[in-house]
């Protein structure tokens, strides 16, 4: 288990402990004083749900997929940059570089 997954698991167990320890009278209280319909219990259940979803993700696989995609994109951009920077030169008999070839509009 990676360190990130262990941290998520720890946070999940902490949230479940808090949810199970708080009395019903506290859990049914509004989460804030803004007149919301959402309770402290709703918030804790949402935290538990999100942490469970994160825990289920294999972070190593996710990281490997990210690195593969990044490598693919880097190759793609490198090729585009290379093609954009290609300049065709006219070489004289000694092999020295003259000015870039100009396009011929007569063709």
C-alpha cells in the first residue's frame, strides 16, 4: 500500500470513528448557522464516501498512467517543435549553408 493510500485509509477510519462516537443530538445539528438543511452527519457521511472512493483508486496504477500520458504528450510536442523549426537550406558545392530556400510561386 502506498503512503498516499495509507493516509487516506487513516483519515477514513478517523472520520468513521467521529461519526460513530458523536451522539445523535450532535449529528442532527445543522452544519452551520446559515440556515442550511445539511447536518453534521451529512457532512461526515460525505467525507466518508469521498475517502472510500479515493481509497479504492490504486494510486500506483493512476501514477503510472499519468506518467505514460505525459511521456506520450512530450514526444508529440517535441515532434511538433522539431517540425516547426526545420529550415531548408541550400548548400553550395563546398557544403556551406546559404540562406533558406525561398518558395517558388511559379510551380
